[in-house]
C-alpha cells in the first residue's frame, strides 16, 4: 500500500513541468509581439545582485524545451524506474535540475546566471551518479562535476570582468555597451574565461570526454541532460553573449576553430562505437560543435541555422536516447551488434526511432531536413572561407547520416534475435519518443509558423537587433538541396561499408590512449598525489610542527608588511627613573620566560609561567587598567593552582628531541618574537587618533548607565561576544566536571609473574 501511494505521487509530479510548459506557452503572443515579460526584485543590492528574469525569444525557446521535454522525461522515468526505491528522490532531483536550467536561460543578471549555472553542475552530478553503488557511475559523475565546475569558476571571473567593463551586471543592459566592452583592455581575458565556461559545459574539444562517460547515468538522465538541457547551457551562453562579445575576430576564430574540430571529431568517434548510448553521446558532441560553429560564423543566417538545428536536435536526440533506454530496459543489451529485428516486437518504438533517424539524417519533410538546409546556406554565404566551412559541414553530416543508421536502423531491422528476459515496453516508455518524433515531423510541415513565431524572436534576441527568420520546406533546386542529396548518399554508402571499415577505424582511434581523457586522469592523479604529499607535511600530527608553521607564516606576512611600509618603527625613549617599575616588570617577564623553557622541572615551569602572568597583571595596574589586572590575577592564580595539582605527580622533563630540533625551535620562536616586537613598535609609530574611545566614553553613561567604560564594553556594547565567551567557558567547565565524576577504570587482574632467577626486573 505504501509503495502504491509513492508510485502515485511520483506520477503526479509530472504536473509541475506540465504547468511550467503551459505557462510558457501563454507567453508566446507577447514574445512574438516584441514585448518580452520581465520580473525584477532586489536581492543583494550592495553587490549588484538582483533577481532579474526576462523571457525574451531566446530564453523562451530554451525554457520551453527544458520544461516540455522535462515533462516527458518524468513520465518516461516513472516507467523506466518503476518499483525503484529511489524513484521519488530521482524525480525530485530531475525537477531541481529543471529549475536550475530555467534559471540559467531566464536570468537577466550575470551573477544570478552563474548561481543557477553552478546549481546545474551540482544536480547533474547527483543524476549522473544515481547508480552510486557502481564505481563507474561515481567516477563519471565526479568527472563531469570537475570539468564543468572548473569551467564555471573560470566563467565567474569572466562574468565579473564583463560586468565591470560594461558598468552593469544586467545582461539586457550590456547589449548596448558592446562597443565599449570590446574596446576594453579586459576583453581578451573575459573572452577566454567566458568561453572556457561555455566549452566545458557543452563538451567542446578538448573538454568533450566527460559527456560519453556520463552515459553511465540511467536513460532518463541521458535523454534529458545530454540532449536537450545541460549540454545546451553552453550553447545558450554563447547565443546570449553574441550581441555583447560577438563580431570580434577573436570570438569568431575561437568558435570556428573549436566548433569545427568538435563537429568533425564527434562524428568520427561516433561511427567507431558499438555501445548505443555512446554512439548517441558522440553524435551529440558533434551537433554541439555544429551549433558553436554556426555561432562562430555569426551572420544572421547562421544564427537562424543554429537555433533551428538546436530545436531539431533536441527533438530527435531526445527520442533516440529514450529509444536506447527502452532497448536496454526490454532486452538488457546496448551493443548494436547484439540488437536486430526488433521492429515486430516493438513497432511503435521502431516508428519513433525511424522518424528521429530520418530527421537526424536530414530527410524531408522532417525538421532535421530544414535545419540542414539552413546550415549549408549559412556556410555557403559566410563572409570568409565559405568553401572550407561548407566542406567541414558536409563531411560531418555524411558521418552523422551513418550514425543515424547505427542508432535507429540497426537495432530494428535484420534477422530477429531472441532475448531471454525480453519484456514489451509500457506506455510510459513509448509516449515520450512518439511525441518528440511526432513534433519533429509536425514542425517540419509547419516551417512558416515556426520561423515567424519561434525562430524570429529567438534570433532577434541572439543578434541584439530585429530580424525576420523565414523557414521553408522547399526552396526549389538549389545548391543546398544538391549538398543534402550528396550528404544522404555519402552517409548511406558509409553505413553500408562500416562493417568492413571497423578494423581500420579502430586503429585510427588514438583518443583512448593519448586523448584529453588521459590528460584529465593524469592531472587528477597528480593532484591527489600533491594533496597527499602536502597533507603529510602540513598535517603531520605533531603539534610543534603546526605551531611552527603558524608562527613562521604570521611572521613572514607581518615582516613583509613592515618591509612594504618602510619599517617606520617608533624608537624607544628612556624616561628616567619614572620607568623603573616598567623595566623591572619587563625584566621579570624575560627572566621567567627563559626559565620556563630552560628548566627541567615541571613545577618550576609552572611557577615561571605564573610569574609572567602576574607581572603582566602588574603592568595593567600601572597603566590604569585595574579591571584587567584583577581579571589577570584571578586567572593566573587559578591556572597555577590547577597546573600544580595536575602536574606535580608527573616525572621531570625528558629530552625527546635532538639538539638540531631544539635549535630549530629556538630560531622559530626568536623569529616570531622579533617580528611581533617590530609590529608593536611600528604600531606605536602611528599617531593614535581613535574615534571609538571618545564615543565610548561619551555614551557609556547615557546608553548603558555605567561609568566604568571597560565593564560597559564587556556587558553592553560587546554583550553577545561576552555571552559567547562565557558559554564556552561554562561548557568547558561542565565537561571537566563530568570527566572528574567518571569512575576510575578498573585495572585488569594480572597474575604475579614468578620471580626471575637472574634478579632482573620482570
């Protein structure tokens, strides 16, 4: 009964993303009319952090994908993880991740965007490592967190520089400051730092290796995080900052180089794999590279192509990841050479996979065909290197056509195989793939509406100026259509010849041996070794080492400060016989201090320390601080009595350290003492013009009703601080009292040993 109620609650959680999707859909008329809604609240005004949100065309498109696909993923997860004891916590984490992603794409404040950005890294860590009982899952989750987290730290620095250069942390306000920002000497640094954040999040070369590793996560995570949400966060960041940082030659060169390399590398690696989820992961990397590549071209046509491709990819890749999960869930297999002939056993799944594969291959009338046409049109009409850019696009797309065949055709066609534990997928598993594939077909048949209502406001926001995006399914006999035909034919030929090419491709795959993955592993191992060595030195377990490190660090910092300030030290002045009391007390302190460390008697050491304390109390009394003197007398008396009671039973000191170690300790102590003396003399050289002392003297009576300023400070002005100190002392006293009340431990009964005939001690 309890399990049934939990399952019902898990199913009702789908209402949250459905409600968000419906709310976002209701914003479309205002967004299409060029009046994006905005919400602003003060948060940390001193730091310039406000809760600024805005749903313009770009943020709205991403938000709709996040919430809409999120609703289907929740339904899918209820079927995929049915009966799992952690289903509810999994769904709550998915929804928390969705909330973070919505914050990223709707935030209109740089620092607010970063907060949500890091929240996506943390929640994705939890989702990727959901199967935490397996080492591979834990390792993949940590790898994703480290790579994206380090990129996020770099991005924070870049966003801070961007806000300082632009004079505002509000993103919409920075669009009008693009010229001054790009003319700033901070532009190169902020560009590199922001791009590091985007490239790590969106798995661009050489940071692409974390995404295939994240396939250790359950299929709902792969379908959501790594096709439509998390990996698209970097793409969103680049699109959002295109009107601010874009148009500069450095921006264009970086995006074209990294995006082009990722586009080709991802597609090439995808055709080498047999694991279905890894095939999809590497093809996702390739498409992410294509999106960065198009944003690097930077023309309005290229931005339109990037947004159309982003929408198409989210639909067909979400479908294919869900299909991969269904295949693994129903058959227990993920290797494509072990899957075939399943179209008769799961016809609806095969239909969804086929539609998604056709869209991925770029065949009409699906949305993938339109996105590929615009892709080729953008590269052909780019302002420079048009032929080279088009060649890169065609080569990568030929590889991706073959990948589409591997992902969606190979498991469903061919000879039928029998699976021992096969079970048909339920409606919760098939609903998501069918709806996403159907949307890919429907939007492909409605290109005019899609371009006017969705792509136009998104492209206008990404470009920072008004732009009208026109999409069509048929443009006539154009060069782009010829390139599409060449792509499909080349991809089909490659797919047919892949079995014979695999041995050669395996030899070409050097990424596993010398790629960025190995660099990451070596760097992580080196960092752990450094941490272990550092811990052995700093956390040695010896108190004397800790004290030495603290004293030398403090002395070094203080000495550097003195040197930087020119060593302005107040010279000592002889005051004649009027200073005889102070000199005598200082001499007592010095002699007693030396005696405390030189004696070999514990009682002598305690007495010497007491002499130091009583002499300090006398100094307080001489300088008109009777309260401090009385407190010091009381504390010193108590400490000396306690030490005598505890230590008089202990044997005398033993020399446990070498002369060299004792010399080192003397040097450390001497260095610290000389430095502190210099600091005190430097402080005395500063004219004392305290505004606090007169204020305390004037207000002790009217505000606190006391004429003793010291008492007023302790009881009233520093009342909470004093209460904390009293609380600590009270807790310590209770602890000591409890220890004293504990009965002495029983000594074990030991039989007397027989007398040693040789007379030696037993």
